[in-house]
C-alpha cells in the first residue's frame, strides 16, 4: 500500500507531505484548488511522461517521492530483489526529479531507473480509475481487456496474440514460397550451373599453393641442377675446398705440439670439414631430385591457366575458388530449404495449432467469467438508480484474430422490459458513468493491486445514487486502500479519512495545500459541499447527520 507522498515545487505546490492511511480516504476541495495535482504526481511516479510545465514557476526543478509497503506483494518483492532493487526491507521508495526543461530522472530505492521499470512496477502498486474512464467502455478493446483482467486471463490473451502473429508469419512465408516458385527455379538453375562448372574443375583445398610451388621448381630445374653440381665441384674438386682444407690440416698437424694455437685451429678446421661434408651431401641430394620435365611443366602451366581464368570469371583469387564453391553449395541448400513447401506447411500448421489451443482455452475462460461479471455488475447497477436494468456480456464468434475467436460485446437494457442492445448504442452519459463505476467496483474486488484511486468517477450522479456510490467505495476500502477525488458530499461523507485541498496566495504566487480534516473540520467541509459559500446551522446539522449515517 501507499504509505507517504512528498512533493516539492510541483505545479502550484511549494511543499507537501502526506501520510496515507488504510481504508477509504476522500479528497475534496473547491473547483480549481488542485485536487488532480496529487493524482498527477502519483501518475508521474508510476511512469507517466513528464513536462516542463509541471515545475512550479520560478523553481529549478520539481521533486516527487513516494513510499510503499510491499508486505502484501511477495511476487513483486521477489522480482525487485532479483533485479537488485530491494534488500530485505518491505518498503519501496520511488523518486522522480523533473527540471525546468522537462527532462527527468527516476530512482527506485535510490538506484537509477527507467520509465519502463516505473510503469511495470506501478501497475502492481496502484490502479487509477480516471474520471473519463467510462468513455473507453464504448471500445471493444477496453471491454475485452476488462473481461480478461476479471478472468485473470491477460497473460493467456498475450499468448494468443503472440501465437497468432507467429501463425500469420508462417503463412506469409508459405505464400511467398508458393508464389515465387518460378523465380526460385531460375535462381536455382543459375546457382547449379555455376556449382557444376566449379565442380568440373575438381578443386582441392590448397591446390593453388602447392601447384605454384611445384611450378616454380620445374621452371627453374636447370638452374637448380647447375648450382648444385657446381657447388659440389667447388667443395670436392681437385682444387676444391676439401683439398685445401686437407693441406692446412697436414701443415698444422706436424707442429701443433710446439704451438698450442695450431691445435685450436685444427679443431676449427675439423668443424669446417664436417659442415662442408653436409653441404656436399645436400648438393648431391638436390641434384638427384631435380628433374627437367618439360611435359609436366606444360601440364602445370595449363592447370594454373584454367584456375586463373575461372578465378577472373568469379572475381576471386585462384586460392579462393574452393571457398566460392562452398558458398554456392550453401546458397543452393538455403534455396532448397526456402522452397521446402512441406516444411513450411508443417511450420504453419504447428503455429496454427498452438494458436487454436490457446484461443480455445481463452474462449472457455471468457465464457466462464462473462456470466459472473455480468451478474455481479447487474447487481451493483440496481443500487445505482438503475432498477430493473440488465447487463450482459455477449461473446460473438469471429474468424481467428489476434484477440481470439470471439468479439466481446457489452450489452445493456437500461429499463425493465427493454431488449438488450450494445452498450455504445443505448447508454446515455450518466448511465455509462454508472455502469462504468459498477464494473470498476466489481473488478476491483478481485484485483491484487493494493491501492485503488478513483478520480471523480461519480460525475453525472447525485442524491441517493451518490450515497450508494460512497457506501460501495467504503466497502471496497475494507479490502483495499481506496482514495477517491470527489465533489459530492454524499460520497465524501462515507470516507474514513478526509483530506481537503485549498489554494492561497503569498502575494506573488498562488499555492495549493492539502489539510487532513478532523471531525469538526469535516462537518464544515461537508456543509460547504452541501450549501456553497453560505453555510447555515441547518447545513451543518445536515452534514453532521450525513457523517453519522455513513459511519453506521
């Protein structure tokens, strides 16, 4: 429930702090005193769009905050705890700051939050019934949503909507596949021809690199053989390095005992001899392997020419031809999948079956609860000066749609003996307001939202009907925290708590304040609502009597 609300520099409120009570609280005041300001502030804290005009003239920013008790909302507590927005406490604070340019910042328990988060959380905290809420009852979407909410079927209705869109998307894909068969055939033939052309080349991964290396060796075979043989001759010939090395070893060997440095040099000469031996062996191996084969060279040059020609045709590098072939294979497979009519039909059927199963479940839920909502609403209408009136919810079958398999139509017979007709065809403004109030009272009894706010929903009624409305709201206050903005003394007298909005001037600006009324002040306020500017003792006695009767 809502525990407290604080406003600073908001519209014409300089500073305001309200502590909320349980039960039924009424908010009254003269026209233009700012009764709606409190509700506007709550709406902003629940995610409504901010505007620079909501900052009090002359102030830099408006600051709004509210404190809630979540004891009765374990699911919301768990959700906030999972998001890291709530510790072990049962209290939730929401704060919003709006600057003079209309930009705003929002916080949940001190952490920055988005408007989407405020809306999602706010829907579970407070339900606001605006003074023009009854106008939406003329729209089928509003009638359907109210029935689904009453039936606890909003999540199921969303599933139906999602399944319907999935079904339609699958149907669209199937239609496209069937309608584009000729284009796909042409595209498949083009891809298949290209794939066959590359396949005929017998491409192998890494072939171009291996072929290039082999071609280089064949093209320079003569040069390689000459270099290997001549190097071998330089090492092992009659006047080669090996012969000169032998002569050096012979000269130094006979004198190494006399000169130690000769011994060191002999060791180095031995090492050189070993390395020359390895070089000589490498040259013999190269000479043995190199083969001058003009036929093979010609074959390789022809193969490289084929690959280069195909690479130019497909605008890729020769080494990338295998990747191009794989790309064509993937495109063909994708085209075959898109043209798989059987698979597309199976997907369409699956989504349709899912839709129909959920829609049938939703239809059963609506049928089950339409009668109950009709009966309970009809009972409340009898108390709202609509004796003999009937209320009925008709479910009219319709082709499959995102909202389900039926149109939801609210019907009413405003007078006894009159036939039932669609609500938007027969109800006057006053009757529509009363029917809307009856529906709101009925559906609010089943909502899990702890705080209900009614903003002048009693517009268009008066007298005994207004008293009945007040008593209905007071009964509703036994189950919920209820706040009602009203201009009717009959409704105001039924409140368990009473606040009064009034304006005053500080010489430069007009400011709005809210006062909590005690018993004596309540009598004066009810008397003002009954008699206007001139309040007589008779009016006060009447007000006192109304309060006494409402308390019984």
